[in-house]
C-alpha cells in the first residue's frame, strides 16, 4: 500500500488535528521516499514565491526515486545493502578545498524544466559508482557496463517511465550498436523475463562481492561470469517441462543449482525424501546456493515449504531470507506465458568466502575442472 | 531473537569481518550505519545548479575561459559551454571539466568505479 493510499483511506474517516500530525509522522518515517517524490509538487508551487525552491524540486525528485528503487532491490536481493543518494548543493560559503575534497566530482544540474535529463544523468553516474560496487571489482568492463545499463533501464521503467526515451536516446541506443554490451543486455532481458535477473543473477553477484580473493582481478572470474550468464539464459529460454538442460552451475566462484518443484504427481505423493536426498547430493558436490522454484499456488507452495523445512531440520542447508513470489514469463509452446512463481533460496552456511592462494591452486587444477 | 531481529543479521556479522589488510569485506558497510530498518546509507552527490554555475566558475577563476570557449572537455577535448557542461572535478592541481557526450560520461563513470575520483 502506498503512502497516498493510506492518506486517502484515513481521510475518508475524518481525522482530528492530533491524528493528522500522528499520521504525518508515521508516513514521514515509513514512506520517506514516496513523500519526497510528492513534495516536488509542493516545491513547484513554492517556487513562484521563492526562487531557491527550484533546487528542492531537482534534488527531491532524484533522491525520492533513486532511493525508492534501491530500497526495492533489498526485497529482491537478499543481503543487498541498499545505498541511497543525497544531492548536496555547492554552498556559497564553501571553499573549493571543501567541495573538491578527496577528488570529489561536482555534477551540473539543469533547471527543473529539464529534469528528465538531470534524473537520467545523475542516476547513471550513481548506478555505475554505487550499485554492486563490491562485485564490480571482479568483473570485466563490458560486463560492468552492461549490468549498469540494464539496472538503469529497470530503474527508469519503475520510477519514472517518462524518462525512458531520454535514456534510450542518450545511453542505451548508442551502446546497443556495440556488439558485446548489446549481446549481454539482451541476455539479461531474457533472464529478467523469467523473473531471475535480480533474485538470481544479481543475488549471485552480491555473493561474489562478499568473497575475498588473494588476487583482486582474475580472468577466470570474468569468464566464469560469462558462462553463468549463458547458463541462466538457457534456463530462462527453456520450455515448460524441458529437463535436458543443466540444472546446476558448478564453477569455481559460482556454485549454485536451480531446483524446480512443479510436478503434480510427485507433489501428490507427498514424499519429500527424494528431494532432500538430491539436495544432500548437491552439498556433497560443494554447491553453495540452491534456488527452489515452482508455481505459487497454495498446494505447491506448501510442498516446497515442507521440503525446505525438512532440509533445515536435518541441518543440510539453511533458508536464506524470506521466500518470495514473483511473475515469471515461461516458454509454453514457443510463447511466453506469465506464471505466478515462488522462490526459496537455500544456502550452505559453510560456503567458502575467502579464496586464498592455496585454495585457488587446489581447485583451479585442470582435473577439478574436468570433473565439475 | 531480540538481539538479532533481522534474520540475516548474524550472517552479516560474519561477512563484514576483515581478512588481513584486504579491504573487500570491510567495505560491506563503509558508510554510516543505518539506524532503523527503514533508513538506507546514502552516497552524497555534490551538485551545482544552473542558477549557481557562473558563481562557482567565477570562484574557481575559470568563468572567463568558459565564456571565451577556452574550456575543453577532459576526454573528447570539445569546447565546454554552459549548454553541454556535465560535471567538473579536480585532478593534479587543475580543474577538469566534462561534456555531456555519452562517451565522456562513460569515461567519467570508469574513473569513478576505479576510485580515481569520488562522489
């Protein structure tokens, strides 16, 4: 429910002045970003009397929308540390040594009439610098650029669809002419149709960012990420019921499996044993994360939860954060069909986080690669 | 339970440990800690509004250069005007200005990612 919905619902029943103040405080605490977005209308009115309100229009619009977006990512990506933005104007009393401290960048903001440009340019600088900052240290320039472009596209689609044309014209289309970035963005688009861009691809990048390597840049991390994207693309393009595709990605740095629970006859048997046995087998193969996915109807969700409960009870893996429901467009007879889906992430609590020299030597042996 | 109301919080404690001098893990919460679940850490973007651009350039002693068309983009060397100005930053004791061409904004993003300039 949005702040506006709550406000309208409460107004319907009338409110005393005290109640009005309490409601205001509640909304300000819980819907800070939304209120900031709406406050732009107020500042546009104030601007007629006070010229400096112009800056409030520009900064509140950017802060409200970007912060709402990064907060929403927290719901989709577990352990994602949302970092928001705060636009700070260069003040008259500030000296150059203050506003340029630590080699700081100053971005020019136009009049609010050109706010779409302000929003797109400031957001793209923000996304490239802040979003997935830790994981970006390990991936290639092309991979970084494509991730930024795709996340930027999602930001604008969700938060301010009217700027999409500006974004396409200035950022997206020019990059689509260059082969590799365009190819990657297209792959993300397919993965996103299956609802897995944020909860699986970005989730795995978040896990990657938490790892520490004795060598900061490693070409194998880059090539493995490229293979991982292909793996997810194949999965996202599969037809319902197709079982030939690999279900696990067993690299050195990314080790995860996707488990689909959807077959009615297996569910009706109600036996979770084969599933827990299969999961135990994956753990023996050093799989770190298992994504259990299935249709979100009541009986299937109940069955998935039974499996997860049993796995947790036996101490095989642990549920990593809350389960989530999402819309996935799955291929059915050559066409995509929207299906309400349910996802639970199980994580191995002993997943390796520090890849020291010895560990990498041991596991980067060709024999390991052949077996995996 | 009271001590860790957010289920994943105890895991975060492990992930935020440091390993020797490697800064990667410690970067987990490199900004001010959020005090409530609803707050997020914020990265500051320093900005100058069109209303103040001339004043800022005057203070920096480069307004005349801007007006005479003598300021060049750090990356593409195009002439900077009040129309195509995107941003400015200090480097090696000089002030660098960047135009709003997509390629130049991309180069700027690379410098930011590499930590050669900061937000």
